[in-house]
């Protein structure tokens, strides 16, 4: 999965939506519920942020 994400970063350039989609794919493969628990976020919030229509924030706010 790390190799996939590295390739996505290399290909995406400044396209945050491309990275969000890649993160969503990886999150679903790893298990969204566990990821949400680990991140201290709600599962539904992660699904929404990482969906095609989502608007994730990468600035830590």
C-alpha cells in the first residue's frame, strides 16, 4: 500500500482530490472502522471526507 500511495503522490502533483481518492481506496482496503478508531474520528466522517464528493483538509485544522 505504501508503494501505491507513493506512486499516487508522484502522479497527483497539486491535485488534492487525487490524493483523497487514493487515501479512500487504501482506507477501505485496510478497514475504515479501525482507521477511524485509530484517528479518533467517526467512521462516517472519514467515508464522507474520502468520498468522490468529499472535501478533506490536509492542513491539520
